C-alpha cells in the first residue's frame, strides 16, 4: 500500500507551482538534467513506445539557433532561461519496439499505418513532456512550458534529416520571484468537467 505524498510535495508539484516567465541567472548542471530525464523516463507510455526526443538547449550557440524560431513575445524569457527543452517526437519510434516491448511484435501494429504512428507519437511524447515538467519541479526547478514558436524552423535547425518533429518547449530554471507572476488563472470545478459513471 502506497503512502500519499506529503502536502509539501503536492504544493511543489501542483498547488503552489507556477509557470515562470523570468528566471535567475543560476545555471543548471548537466547532471541535474540527466536526473530529470532518468525520473521522467520511468513514467508510462503506450506499449512503452517512448517516442519523445529531447534537446536541452543550453549553450549560447544553441540558444542563438533557437531564438529566431520563437514568437516575439517568447524571446526574452526563453533567452533568459538557463535551459530550454525542445520536446520532440520520433515518428519512427516503432522501430525500437523490439527492444522496448519485446514480449510481442508491437512493431507490426504501426508499420505502414501513418495515422496511428502520428497519433501515438504525438500523444505519448506530450505525456513524456509533462512527466519531464513534473520531474523538474520535483527536483527543485521551475518551468515555463509553451508553444509560440515555428515548428518547421525548429525541425529544420535541430532535427534535419531525422524522423523527429518538434512538439512543444519547456523553459527550465530557478524562477525569479522579483518579477510579477500573472495571477493564477481560474480552473474548472470537478462537477463542471467531470462525471463519475
């Protein structure tokens, strides 16, 4: 029987956590990025397909390549973030299923079925990006997930010649609380969007 997490953990992951648009200049060590991934990779995907492919944009050179792909409103905060993760999805993920899901021929479920490939890659890479965000929060970082960039340009710069396409971005760092955060947006109540059948 598992024990529920303490309230402090729930606050860090969900209740008090915010989307930051400003970050301190404190760097993020590579070993921490590896720890974040090693937590996130253990969360479930369908048939263990694990289609997410991640680029941790950290160096000045990589940031300079990313900057022109961003909508104007996202440039300042993204350039100031110590790391921006490009969450991509590999549409050839099924080629790895003999390794990742070896007890059955799952590769044959996808080969030649482009619609299933695309929907599975998108759904599960999105899940993995969300797991990454929670893993980062659990290890003390703040996050700023976002769209608002030119996917085609990102794919050309960071994934050219591969079967990977970009999905969304996550800015990572230590949130700067001296900058005003937007007021937390309202959320639906349970009865507004949920039902128990």
